[in-house]
């Protein structure tokens, strides 16, 4: 089925290109960023802008969602498809690229079957090489660098909203791409929980997200552990896909911990987690999972383990700055945003977000880095979780 884009006029290809160029120029003149995605509908899916943010809603079987994503974001996915190799080359590690590809392929058998099916359908519909899709979804397991994400979690009793708050900076090399192409994708998978991820086209897992139960997660890389676990376990489930499973299947922090312990893990990570009543950090390696809660209703997370089982050299300026939030009597969304901006990593900070698990609200800042300097925009996820998009005919 062809993509049905909003608007009554069908343009010839040349005219469409000219119009796109004129619209981009007009946006630049008006001081606005040109929109990176085209609004449209395809089968059960819809891509639209909410408060200036691109939001893709997909629904159905894995194959259906893969085709929907390809139809509405395949053009951007093609532009991003060479990002993994460019990232490795930028670090001067071109010789490592074949090994990155090889290690990524060793993880393919551990892809959950429904994620593998979604990737297959996406590749076929978009025309993108499936091998590039495998590398894109395993790069963060196999290629480790000094990335520096930060999170601040606030319990309901300390929150000005009356519900918990979960703020997070995603720090990653943009290469002139990631700061332009953030996408909120709301998934309504058949037989599983509805959930939203904040990521990019072509990525099928979750590095930041929240589901319809109000369970929210965000990943942070770690490099040192007391248990001396290996940095890479080839028998592990790619971690972004494992975290997506958490959103698909779990409703609470405790359920997330149970699922995490039941699976083979690829590497060393902190997973900041928050539901409507509980919050903390799941510290994990291929050998160990340990939970760390907050103190005085505040919990911070950066890139070091801090539990007795795993802590090794837990020294971090950003962590110290974040826990200063304990000095505030009541902490609101604006306070969390301010603390996240205080620990931004300049051009690395490509997304800043705050989850409100109780009302299922996402506040998201994107754009020229640091994203923490950009305005937070609001997406009410509850209605997007609650009903599939209506198809235009």
C-alpha cells in the first residue's frame, strides 16, 4: 500500500523538491528550523507534529510496524544508515570496523524474535540493507566510548507535581545528524504494552522511553566494575532490545529488575528506572545486577556504579551537581531541567527529557546542542497509548 500523506494535492517529483526547498528557505527566514520529517499516514500509522516535536504512532504486528516505520521514516533512516561507520571512523578506529560488524552479527540470534521480524519488514519496505540494520542496533553493545549521560529522579513526596519526575540528558556524538533527527515513536504492539521511545529511525530498541503503566527507563554507559566482568558478552541480548522488552512486558521497577536478571546481558550499564511509586538505578554487568535507590526522595545517575557489589572509583562531577537537588524542599519540572542543564556536555547533549510517569507526560528538548538549552516541549502520551490512529481513506 502506498503512503498517504496529508494534503489534497499530488505533486510531480520535481515540483515537490522545489516546494520542499522553498518551505525550508521560508522557515529559515522566519527563524524556524525546517521540519526533518513529513507528516503522513500509512495503514494504521501516523506521523505528526505535537508542540513542534515529530511523533510517529505505529500499531499492529511486528511486520506491520516495521512496514509502517519504513513508509513514514525510511528516507531519514537511509540518511542515518552510515552513521555507525562514520562514528567509528571519526574516532580514528577505522581498523576496528570489521570487528564491530562481526560482533554485531554474533548478537543477531539473541534478538527477540518479534524485533527481528520488525527489522526484516523495515529493511524490505525501505530498501535498506538488513546488515546495516543489525549493526545500527548492536553498535552500542559492541563499540564503547566515553559517552556521558545523566539522570535525576525525584520521588512523589519531593515533587511539586505530586507525582515522580525523571529527568535525563542523552549525551552522544551527533556528527551533524542526531541533533536534527530525534523522533518520538509510540508503539501499540499487538498483545503487548503500548510504549514510547525517544530515538531515531532505524533503531528498534529503547535507550530512553516510557510505557502505558508509567514505567520509564534510560540507559547510561559504565566502564569499570568491582566484579571484573567482561565488557562484552556475545551471548547477551542487545541491550536496547532488552530494555524495549521491559517496556513491552513490565509495569513496575520490580518487574523490570526481575526480567533483567532473567536474561543474558551484553555489557556494563546503569539503567535508571522509575514507575508511579518507585525509582532507582539498576546497575548491571554480564555477571551482576544490583539495585540502588534514592536518598531523601532524590536519586542521581551518571556513568559509574555506586552499589557495594559493583562500585569502583565512583567519582563524577555531574553526579555531585545533580544530588544538590536534595537541598531543595520541593522540586518541580523547571528545577529538574535546570539541574540537567548544569551538567550538559556541550555538543554531546543531543536530547534532554523529563518523564512524568503518573499522568504519562513527556517533556522533551531537542535541537542545536546542548539540547538542555532548548525549550522543553510537551507530549501527552496517554491518548496516544489509548487509541490507534484513525486511517484516512
